[in-house]
């Protein structure tokens, strides 16, 4: 992406400065350890700043605009993209039961769960397993999470409700692995990140050490003892490669991904998805449920999802991550906003991310 002045693309520089100032102020007050923000419009970056330090340790280096953060659930639409690549190639069908690809996922209403339902949060699976803490304390591999998901009861009959669920994304990632015969992280690296030139992105740590990424606190509900075993900055969690929340990336790489969807599936001459696939992923798939959701991507028109703020258009798509991250794009204004922090969303219910997003959207003149 090229750099440009805000005025060149119809944005207010002073309002963008105010948006960045929200992050800077939180760092100065000691309420935020690290943050980075990128704003782009019409393919041009007009704001790219960072605040704070890489970790709370004495002498920690300053955060850079393209420091690597743990994204948490912004991973979900990337996992969905991997699935959709296989759909385009005829290797996976959205309308087939998930059990076709994961035979042990059967019994009760599980046979009614389609691949599509795993991507639109209508499968009936829980967000997290009842044994979530037990598995993390034991440093269980993803295969054990999958085994438990295949035995856990559905919370409701598929497609009768929309309920946010990370475990559906886990099974979506498992389908990619079984169909391709390779780890999801390897497929993503070759088929998504390399294609788009997202050189600083990886599911899991890639070749980095935890110390080379921005430190993350949490999860907030965990005790200090538990945090030392499976917290967001432990090597176990950082390199688990959870399809629902284990991706690392930067503001620039995420802006490239968002621009790809604004462009109908291509970026600077490199095509990732067919135009109709890219459009479907950012279009409501839950007609009749009053819970709009795309394929992996969250939609601003969902009343239950207000992280993007109230100034974006209903066509806006994106995602938020529990570690304190948000990335969205508005097709109507051609605006992209990426905010990566290390303060858990639950600490303020997303207030900071929402305020920055609203300030950015309000910069359109």
C-alpha cells in the first residue's frame, strides 16, 4: 500500500490525529501497554502510528507501527478464507454435513450441521468447551480439542439460532487439514499469506519467539497461576495455532487482507478469491435469524455486534479479537481501520476500540 496525505483521499487529518490520540492517551495514563493503528482509504495509508512498549518488562523496546500482535478472533475470517479456497476448488461443499469431512462428528443433531453453519455461527456448538480450562492447563494439542468437540452436546438445533462459537471455527480448520493432508498453518502460509504478500503473518508463532511479539495479558478470567501455564503470552498458547484465535499479524498485513475483500478478492494483481466468493463472505448468510453474519466475517448491520461503532455504513465487515484488536473495512466509504492493542476487550467491553473506530469513520469529509 502507498502512503498518502489524508486530504488526498477526502479525510480530515485533525480527526485522524484525534483517533490516534485516544490510544496515546491511554498509554500515557498507564491504562494501555501497547497499541498500533492504521487507517487507509482507496488503497492509500493515511495514518500509521504506534504507542507504548513491547512488554511491561523494564527496558522493553517501543512498539513500532508494524509490530506483531496476537490477533485472537480476527483469526476466524482467515480460517474461513482457507475453507472457501477449498470450496472454490471443488474439494469442500458448504452445503455438505461437516460429518462428511469429520466422520466422528455424529450423533444427535450433529449430522445436520453443514460446513456453512461452522462459518456463520449457526451450528449449535458452544463458543468454548466445558473442559476448556482443563485442556489448556494440560497443554492439550488441537487434536484433543477436536476430539472433545465431537463429543460435546449441541446447544441448539443447527440453523435455529446464531450464537458466537469458536468451536465451529475449530472444526472448519480441521476440515482444511483433513482435506489437504497438511497442517492448517502451512496451508494458510502458502495459499493466503504468500499470495497476498502478508510477510509478517502466521498461524501460531511461525519462526518467531514470543519475545519478538507484543506481550498480551489475559485471558482476564484466568488466575495468575493459570496465566503462567496457558496465558496469552505463554509459548503453549502462542504456538498452538488455534484456528479460532491463534494468528499473529501486523496492521499493514491486515490492511492488505481487508483491501483484498474490498477489491473483490484480489490485491495488486494477485487474486486470492473469485469475486463472487469474496462477496459472499461479507454478505449476510443468516437470513431469517435476525443475526446477520458473513462467512467468517462479522457485519456491522448486526445489532449484537457494535464494536465498529455507529458511524460506519451497514455494509461494513471485519472482526474483533479478545486480546484487544479490531480490523474493519467499509465498502461504501472505501475506508479501512486496523487497531491492535494488548488490553483485553473485556476490560472495557470494547469501549476503546469502538471510540477509535468511530473517530476514524468520522474523519470522512
